[in-house]
C-alpha cells in the first residue's frame, strides 16, 4: 500500500507537470498565433501598398493635360475644366480630383456639383501641396476638411517650363481596407507615422495616438489639420512607439497578442490584435491530453497491482478462484446473450428508423401534393371539360353525317386523353415511393418536370416562373425523383410567398461553377423573417396548414446528395433558396 507521504509527493509532481505543460502550451500557442498574425499582416500590407501604387502615378499623368496649364495661366476658364476632372474621377474610380493654384486655392474639382465641393477652398497647409510645389510627387493621409472622410492624397506639380503654376491632387477612399476588415473577426489597428489610429476594428480606438504625443507633434497635426478636432486621448501611458512595439502583449480591457508590420512607402504601421483568451482552448486541450495520459497510466498501474495481488492469493484461493471463474463465465455467457439481443434490437430500431425516414419523405411528398390539389384539379378539369364539349359536338356531327368533322373531334379527344395520361403519369412518378439511387442526373429535364407539376398553380396565380438555364445539359450527382421533390417543394413555397404581391414573380436560375452547380429559386414576396436554421428546424411552419417538414426533408435530401441548401433574403426583396450540388461527368451514368 502507498503511504500518505508518497501519495502527496506524486500529487505534487502531477500538479507541477500540469503547470509546466500549461506554460509550454501557452508559449507554443503564442508563437503559433504570432506567426499567423504576421502572415496576415504582411499579406494585407502588400495588398494596401498595391492598391495605393495603382493611383500613385495618376497625378503626374493628369498634369500633362494642356487644359490644366491653360487654366492656371488664366487662358482657359476653370469652370470648363470641371467636367473633364469629373469624367476622370468616374473612369479611375477615385474619390476626388482637383486643381490648386500656387497659393493653394482649389479652382476646379471633380465634385463641383456636390454641396461639399472643394472649389474655393484653400489647402496650402496640407503637406502634399507643399511637396508638389517643391517639385516632388506628394502623398499624404488625412480626414477630408469638408467631407470628414478618410482618404489618401497623391499630388503632382503643373509646370510651364521650370515654373510651377499649381498642383493637381487625386484623393483615394481606400475602400479595400473596409472591405477586407468587414470580413475579419480579429481586432486591428492602422496608424500613421505619428502612431495615431485612423483605421480600427473598435470605434473607441479611432483617432487616438498609441502613446503620449509631444507638443511638437501635436502642433504639426494641428497645423496640417490632419484629423481636425477628432484627435483623442492616448491609448497607453508609454512615452514612445519604440517602447510600445518592444512589448509582446497589450492589455487594453482584455489582453491582446499583437503583431506589427511597417509600411514605409505609405508611412503607416499595421497591427493585428489577437485576443489572448484564444489561447484557452489550446491550453485546455494540452491539459486534457495530459490528464487522459495520466489516467491511462494510473489505470495500467492499478491493473498491474491487481495482477500481483491476484498471483499472491492464487495458492491460497485456487479452489475459490475456480468457483468464481465458473460464476463469471456463466455471467459472461448471460451478458453475451444480452448483448446479442441488444444488437438485434439495435438493428431492428435502425431499420425502423430508415423506414420512418422514408415514410416522412413520402408523407412530405403527399402533403405537398395535397397543397397542390387545386392546381391538379385545374389541370384535369380543363381537358375533361374540353373532352365533354368535343364529345357532344361529335354526336351532333355524327347525326348530321359530317364524318370528317366528327373524326377531327375524336382526334382532339384522343389528344386530350393522351395529355391527361402524361399529366397523371408525372404525378404518379412524383408520388411514388422508392429507394434513393445516386447517379449522374441531367438537371434541365428534372427542372422542366417540376415546373410542369406546378403549371396549374402558376396559371391560377397568373404567373410563370422565369427561368435562366444553360443551353448545354448539366449533370449533377443526385436521385432524380427526390431532386424533383425538393424543387417542387421550394417552387411551391415561392409561389405561395408571392401570392399577395403585385405583380407576383418567381425566378429559377442555374449556374455552373467549376465542380458544382447552383440552383437559385427567388421570389418577390415579403422575405424571410427568421434565420435559416430556424426555417429548416423540424415541424416549424408559418402556414395555417402543413406539417412543417418540407424544408427539413429537403435539406436532408440535398445533404445526402453531397450538396447544400441555404436560405437568405434576396436584394430584390424576397426570399432566395440556393441548392448547391456536385457536378459530374455526363459519361458516368452508373450509380455513384
């Protein structure tokens, strides 16, 4: 037996190992997060610099236009230059283009039509103006003096020989930053050369310096009016950016692991902030793994100890042991029989589950047919009424001896009968119950068959589904009958959703995207009022009648095909259901 001292020593050793493993896991996690953040930083910095480089040479190119020099020499009226700058701005996709005199006054601008037009403003205090007037290409980031929008400014002098007449400026809105970080779940900072934040994931960080600014720097920012009156309090008490960047962690509210990347061409610094609480899962996994290993070793040790004790008792308790072995053998036999019975019951339950699922699919299919009954009734009543009219007319023609006309009526009756047979056959195929067979299925015929089943309902509502299908046949991995069931269900829901809309419209669009095919069904109804996961929940329905299983079963069918079914609100106003299925080679027609 282990005494209390040995037990306490082992527990202490185990706790010490746990602490060491937690520390090691934290360091490994920090390094992993730091490397990933550094890669993200360098990639984004490259994208931002590439975005800026697209516009860097534009002012020099625009400055070559003779109209700018003539305007500055007062040989060309400034108002006639507005349209040219406006045209350049639209073509280049910039935020604004404007021309300044050698005193810094804006005399022509692309935004001359707008209320916040730059025309008449004076920006002699901006560094990009002073750089250009010194004969160098200028660049500068600041908030717009009028608009208050963030932008990067590129400038270039307009010259007449060696004389600098003025400056042309191109302002870029930097939408790439907003688009990139709108999709990111990380915290980030983008600072200027003084360490002032001008892009950030947290609104409270905007326009605040990372460290304390000296009075000279504050005077420069005030003179340049770089941030107007928005400059806020520092985010830390440190005296310099060098001290801040030498740290591995920041502690603003919660701890952050940060990685910085310099962008010397733009004069910026990009930081990615990874919350330190992201390390908790890594540490927890390491500790859980160690605990499991410790438990396994403890179990092995206990088993080994039990074997030794059994061997020591073997000589004294041999007869008793044999008796116990016999008892345990009988118990094991009984347990084995119970296990076999349990396995049989499990297999039976599994078969019942499969049958239940097939019955649910069939129930949903029949329920959908029940909802479509009005359209089915219309599809059958119309040809029946026509057949009755043709029959009565044929009798009258027969009495009058007009056999040719009578024969024409009988042919019409025969055509209508054939049409009804095809219609009933389509509904029989749709309603039949069968096992799922995945194979290469031609998509367009399945879509046409689904639309034909709903033709009566569409005629009743006074609309036809607008389709956009590729000219070439597309093949997908699916079961044709079950795929038709899903399409009919989604189209039926779309027709019901736009019942009270004027005019009601439903679209069906198919796109071939490399190795997959997407089928979108869109309506102009009121849209989705709940999230997609609630729509696909079993027994959820917004209808007064219905099982609430149509979308649930449709999702399971599409997932069984190896595809996906998603629901969103379409920009056109209604709901959009998108089916994604794997595309297959047309030559593979055998089961997949």
